[in-house]
């Protein structure tokens, strides 16, 4: 009887697997995760931001594969290089599906992926660095791009081929061919002639080892990875992430800088605190907040901008004339705006490309120039006495002496010929003391230092005009 019970127990244990066996079975049969990420726009800071978010999501999902659905005409080298580095350092395999275009910066991104598949009729290449008008940039920019393309091709290593008694070592992706996508002076027999930049069709890319095959859709790309049972998760940025990506676009940043500067200027033209200042503050928040979240704008850079505004205000409202405080204010404000757009570490610019720094300087300086010339024209239009939309915010009437208006004590005119002392620096405006009273004054020529004796030679528009007393 005992032997029968023991035999029955052994059979039951053999028939029903343990919980550990169940877990192993579920783990083996659970589908692998494939993250799909779309790049179907010009390469810009917003795309770099989405790339970081997509790779972080792939890590959180423990994905087995990342597939980039690529269709772009290119964009900024800086952001493309950041995406390239992210792909090359990824522990998760990254495949690219070139759906029509992988031009310029897009070619660099495709080249960095572990495997590249192209749709029939697609193309990849033409990675010459150009400016916004489409003209080729100087050779120092091309040299940098050539080295990036070579290094990216080399990162995929070499294959060792044994043919009979010969051992041949061959690059999986030829760095010279990658460089030919940038340099039109290269000549590679049977591939590209001088005077042309290389752009490859799917057939050519497969032939030269830059493409693993021709496919029609993402599903076929994933099948090439032989994952077995898998599920596709598509990365979709949130509304907030899309909005932040929109704000960090260089063109939008330029518009926000225009709004900041324009709002401050027009606020100075109107009495009290009003709508222009509100526009400036709101634009400043939209400008700095996303850059701060991106890790570009540091606290000290934002503080530098605020200090610049304070110095400008001090120069305008407290210190007569325009001198050191005003100049420093402009430099600090511009410096804060520029430094917030680049990824410098305090005053260390080793990791900042010349392109990124140039773009930031041109954006900010261009905005300053536009606001300056626009202000000269717009002030007359907006605050015009007849027809201007804000004509009631500005004083457009004159209080003439022949109509009985007297702005200052009529006795001030009797000060002509008297002597006094400069109580502030006159450069040329300031204040002087004549007979124990302080008056607004203006140096007739040159600057007059504080404490120098002066002589009143004229009274006009509420000011004493003075010269240095000999």
C-alpha cells in the first residue's frame, strides 16, 4: 500500500510542473519587445530630444530591438552627431528602415545603425555640410563631417574572409565610401568620380555593404532580426514633449528673443507697467524653460541675463547718459541668451561645436539688430498721433510757451552767466549745483567730471547748458 502511494505521488509530481518551471516556461514564451521610433522631419534639437526619450523608453521596456523609421532630408550636424553617438553606444541593437530618404544628416544616422534596410526607390547619401541657403560651408566644416562619416563606418568593424590560403580583412562598411558622401573631390573606381557627391540607391547600397537588404515595410525589417515571438511598441512623444521640442527649434527661439527685446523696448516707451512687459516676461519663460529642462540653460546663465536687464534699467533710469553699466548690461543680456542655447560647461566650450556656437550667436545678434531697426520704424507707426493702434499710450501733444504752459520755474532762465559745480559726471547730461540749488544740466561740449566748476551759458528744454569754467 505504501509503495503504491509513493509511486502515485512521484507520477503526480512528474505530471504537474513546479512554479519555477511555470515561470521559466512563461519567460521563454513571452514576446520580445520591439520599439519603433519615427524620424520623419528635419534633424533639429527637437529630434535629438525625442531620440533620447525613445531610447530611455526602450530601456524601460527591456526591448530586444529598436527600429528607426527614417525619412528625412537632413538637418543640423550637431543634433545628427548626438543621435549617431546615442545609436553607436546603445546596448540594444538598432535597425534603420530608410523609407524614401536618408539624405545629409539622415545618412549619418542610418550609417550608425547596426543594420540598414531600404525601400525600393529610396536613397541615402549627399552629406555635404551646407548653410541655410544650400551653399556648401567652408572646408573646416566639411573636414569635420568627413571624419564623422569615416569614424561611423569604422565603428562597425571588419570581417575576416579566408579564401584558400589567403586571409582578407575587409571593412564591413568602407570608410572611404562613407567619406565620398561628403567629399566631392574623392575618386573611387567604379563607384564615384571627382566633382560629385555620392548618393546610393538601395541596389548600390547593398552592393557596397551599406544596406542589408530591400524591404517594403517595418514588419519585414523586424523579421530580419529573427526574434521569433515579438510585439511592436511605437514611441509617441507626449503633448508636452512635442511642445518643448517646438520651442527649442532655432527659428522659434529667434522669434521668442524678438518678443523679449521688443517687449522691453516698447515698455520703456510707455508709462507704467503694461502689456509689452507682460509679453517680454512670457516670451522669456518660453525661451528659458525648455532650454533649462534640456540641460542647456544653467542657473547662472539665466541669472546673467537678468543682471544684464537690471544694468540696462539702472543706466536708463538712474545714471544719466549711457556708459559702462549700459554696455555691460547689453553684453550680459546677450551672453545669457547665447550661452543658454549651447551645451557649454560653465566657461568650458570643449564639447560645443563651432556650428552650435555660430548658430546661437547669429540667432541672438540677428534678433537684436532686427528689433533695433524695427523699433525705429514701428515706434512712429504704432504710437502715431493719428491712426496708431497705441496712440493713447504715448504723449503726442505739445505744451507750448505761447499757450501759457511753463514746465519749469521761469526764474531758471536768469541763471545764464552764473557759475556752479558739477555734482555728477556730465556725459553730456547730469546735474550741477548753482547757488545751493541742484539743476539738470548738459555739457555743451565734451564730458565734465564731478567737482569741476562750470558756467551756465544757456537754458533750453528744462536744462542748463554749461561749459567748463576756465
